[in-house]
DNA sequence: TTGCAAAGCGGACCGTCGGTCCGTATTGTT
DNA sequence: AACAATACGGACCGACGGTCCGCTTTGCAA
């Protein structure tokens, strides 16, 4: 047992910080201008507390991100098809990417903050490996594909937070149109030809 | 004529900075740890000079990046097919992406620095629009594709600097293998089916 | 050649930000 | 009630991007 239950005030403050940070990242122009001091102040907490609870900026963002992503990961692992297991692989790939796109659309500030987290983001993050491995596995079940490894990376790159932000934010591409575009593109990669004239 | 030819010392210093920065970005672990002060020192120049010549960090990186990219853009615009105009669109798309991939492979530090340039990079950079427009145009000539707009974005995302760095650097994927993977993927998007068993 | 204004130089300086430190306050256990 | 153990929070630090301004260089023109 390396687990030690946290003290009551610690838990309370952690929750306060999480909530405050979430709010700040949600309605900010750019994640860059949410400072750690801002978060601490908004949570009514000292900076020391903030850093002790999350280590550093990256830790905070990751904690937030993972908390938000968790429902989706549950749906992916144990939910009903096509997102959950059991669907035809083509449909599932499509569903996975669509879910990811929607997530980034709904959590723009947060996703941007995570991917803007210096270093070689987002490829250093734990959850990237996770999604990549999953997508790769599902792709392997699609007949007639080689190099699922790279294809998985490339498909994930198509829903990267800053691209999504660029399209949805700067250009004003509406949500449903983006989803349709992504679905179309995915189908092309999968060889599910859209059969155009 | 708003052009005023620069003084001799100004030109010399500008060149010195460019060279020094190029060297520093080329052999650094991460672009983050090349500071402006480092560049100035390496160029044997004061920080004031550095900032006057390039405005800010982004300006410097862009100047470097564009200088390096220029030969490729010339080859694309006026060179021989398949990179230059005239080739069958499928082959040209493939050649364009391959050229971009090789460029990022050869200029990892620089490309990383540019894309790590805060804000909504790389989508704010002039040259991104340029490449996107070009790719889009060529894609339009490929029969049976819808949404060239999005497809162009998605294909460009597959050669983003940090993905390339992740694959070539962290994982040790060799250059030729990456090129093959990209070519394969591109072919799939274009509907040039590789016809596997 | 000399004079002189415009252009350029460079490093001390500034504001901000992520992150640390440590004296003080809170918890919960005996 | 007493006392560890744990957590608090804001003063503090080092680094970095960027600015400022007194001094030097340049090059034109007399």
C-alpha cells in the first residue's frame, strides 16, 4: 500500500483548483494567458498549494484533461458499439475519430493547453500512446491496409487540437460540417470509397 | 519605393545572426533551450541588434525557416515534375508530401521551433496557407475526391514537425521507412489502392 | 578630408512567469 | 489536551523575452 488518504483540506483544495482551472481554460482566448497564479487566485488558494497538488503546469493540465476524457474512454472500452467493442472495424475507427473530434471541439481550451505544453507534445503524453495503440489495433482488422502504425498516427494528426481550433475558430467551419469532412476523409483512408461521380 | 537599402554593418550582423541561429537550432536537444541571448552571444552581437533585425523570436524563426524552405518552393513552382507542375496529380501530391517530410527530417530543430512558436502555430504562419492552397489545388485535379480543403489539412498534419520528430527521434524509425509509410498512406488517401492480399 | 546627421549598436534594465521555500496554521490521533 | 504529521500560502528566486537609450559607425556632401 503506497496509498495514503489525503487530508480533508487537501482534497477540498485540489477540487477547487481543478474546477477553477477548468473554468479558466474553458473561456480564455489562448491557454498561454492562463497563468498558474491566475489559477491559484481563482481557486482561492496559494501557489504553493497548487504546485504541491499537481507538481507543475503540465501535471495540472494532464489531470484536467484526463478527468474530462475519462467518460469517453469508458465508452470506448465497455460501451455499446460502434464506439465500444464489437462493431465492424471501419465503423469503429470512424466512431473513434468522431468522438475525439467532438471532444476537442467541446474542450478546445483544454486540449490546446495540453498540446501546447512544450516538449514533444502531445506525443509524450500517456493518453496518446493509449489512443494510438487502440486505433492501431482496430485498423489491423480492416482488410487491405498495410502500416497500421503510421496510419494511426496520421489519422490522429487529423484531429489535433490546434488544427481543430484553426478550422472551428479562425475559419468558421461549423461542427457538423467538420464531422462530415472527417468522416469522409476517414472513409477514404479506410478504402470505404464514397463513390462519387 | 518604401525600400531602403540597409547599412553594411546591419547586413553583416543580420547574416551573422541567421547563421548562428541556424547552427544553434540544428544541434539542440529541444528548440526551447535556445534562448535569444544565446543566439545573440553566438552571433557576437547585442540583444538589441537581434531584436531590431527580426522583431521577436517568431520573426527570427520564420526568417530562418523561409530561407531554408525557399529552394524547395522554387522547385515546386518552376522545377521539373513530379515536384514541379506538369505531373499527374496523384504523383505530384505524393512528391509534395515527400519533399515536405524530407525537409522536416533535415531541419528538425528548425521546424520544431517554428511549430512550437506558441499561438495557433503552425496555422498562423504565412507558408502554411501557401502549402495548403497548393496542395488543395492539386488535389482538386484528382478524380473522385470530395472535400479537398479538409484532405489537404489532414495530409499536411501527417508530416507535422513534432510527429516527424517523435517517429524519427524517439522511436528510431529510419528515414526511408518513414518515406515509404507516408507514400503508402498518401496513396490510400488518393484512392491509388496498393492492392494487398 | 572633414563635418555631421541618420542609422545602427549593445548591454543594462524591466515585467512576467513557472517554480521553490519555509514559518505558520490545520488536522487527526492518542 | 497535547503533539506529530501534513498542508497552507505568499514572499522569493532565476530565467527569459523584450525594451531603452547613450555611444559608435556609416556614408553622404561640402
